[in-house]
C-alpha cells in the first residue's frame, strides 16, 4: 500500500514537499520504481517523475528543473520536492508503484500498478 | 500538447453495449500502452497493459485491448454501470525516458 502525506496548502514561490510511505513491501525491491502523478482540478493525469531505490531518476521535461524525487530506504518512503510553486501546481498528487519495464536492454519505469489515494495540494 | 491523443473525449454507451476508446501517438509504434480507469474522487486503477494486452487480477474480462501501428485501443464489451469513469492511456514518450498520459476519455453508461 502507498500513502501520500504533506501540507495541503502552499504559498506561491514555496517548495512543495510530499512523502509517500510504502507498506507491505520493501522499497528496495528490484522490480519496482516509485513515482508521482498529479491531476489539476477537472483535468487529466500528468506524470511527474519516478525514482529507483538506488537513486536513478526520471522526470517529465515540462517540470525538469523544478522537481526532485528521492528515496529513503531506511524509512521505506520516497519524496517529491517541487520548487517555485504557482497556482498552476494546485491539484491532487498521487504516488504510484511502477513495474520495471525493459527497453533496448535497459530497465526503466513502466506501468503503474499500485496507487496511493492521493493528497490535495492548494497553492494560494 | 500530449504525445498521446485519445478519442473520443467523451462517449455514452447503453448498459450492456460495447464502447471502444483509442489512443494514438508515435511512441505506440515502439512501446506498449497501459490503460487506467479513474472513477470520480478515486485514484486511477490499472485495467490493461503490455504486449499481450493483459488484465491485472480483478479486472473483468469485458475489458480488452488491442494495438496496431500507432494506435492502441481499449474496448468494454457489455458495459456495466460501474464502468462509468474516466479512462487514460499511458506510454513512454516518443522522445526521452519519461512517461506520458493521453488526455482522457469520459465514459458514461446510460
């Protein structure tokens, strides 16, 4: 199971920090990546980023430079940090487990098979 | 703009009838799509994935998938009231290592 946590409210220009706690399995499992997806009010899903337990990261180019994802293996959780937030960053943030996929012999994040319930963030 | 274009944006289907959603994009020529169902106020749920269009455990057999060229499709055969939801396709981007979602399709069951 996955569970997001973090402040529900942020001010413009703040850094938003969210945490996803993983239970029922180890975040160091080699066949999973751990990622974030968000959804603006009334809009579709936007994939943000994913991280492997060893620290390899993948980012949506539209957010690259503002977003960082990391893993804390000692606490079995992973985190999202989004800086310089604006009202456009308001929405529901989901964490999700990604199954590892293989592309041209490389392991990369694939389908999202377990999701957290989501946490609402309002930037105002 | 999205690498993946879903159609239609919204569709209504009579109870027990069939509805098909498509997802188009260059990346689908190289990679396989996954499909997600999102009911109002809930987190998305994986309903279809992979080369062989597999259904995760617990997903009814009325959900099926197919792909050809740059297009992936999700079909619900014999739609039920509980299938009313938004559906999203997802795939690797045509350029880069990130993932992208289609714009979504709202399915209404009448």
